[in-house]
């Protein structure tokens, strides 16, 4: 008598592996997406800190490239003409394909305004939901730093 697997045993093993894969793969994908959003939040927090530190030490804003290492999807922040008021760039994923958060600088008031601008992707929706306490105006310098 030969000791080998029958065809039916092999089919059962393949079916069981298929069931396990159908359960495991969505969990793995969700974990990867959560990690990407967590990394995005860390990048966003670093950008705010970098820009705030630059403004506090220099008293003015400059080109985004000089204030932070974070690369933004730019609209009209590409050229610095001495006035960055109401100029906007966009923060998104590391591939720079998603515009999740609008970054608007007001040089006259020393503020950085972060506004949700989701493009409808699941990444942006998750990013905005997790970053809700970072959205809004961030004031650097002036009476906001020293209190009243």
C-alpha cells in the first residue's frame, strides 16, 4: 500500500487555505492602511512644529521648503514674494497623489490654517478623522505665545 495523499485530501487542503487567505488578507490590508494614516499624522505634526519653530525664530514665514522638510502639493506657495498671506498648499500621502488637508499661511497674522479638503479617498477620510484636533488655525508669535 502506497502512502500518498488522495485527490480529495488535496482539494480539502486547498479549500481550507483559500478560506484562511480570504480572512487574513483584508485584515493585513487594513493594518497597512492604518499604519499609513499614523505615519501621515506624524508627518503633519512634524510639519506644524517645523513651521512654528521657523516662524518663532525668524519672525516671518518663508518658502515651505525652508521651513520644513515635508513636501507639499503646492498651488501658489511655490514662489515667495515676501507675502505668503492666503496662499495654499496641500498635505496628503507620501506619494503626493492625495490632497487631504489644505495648508494656508497668513503671514500678516502669523497663522497656519489647516482645513479638511478630502478628495473622497479612504486615506483622506481616515486622515481627517484622526487629525481633527490638528485642524484649524495655529497662531505663532504675538500675544498667542505670551498670553494676556
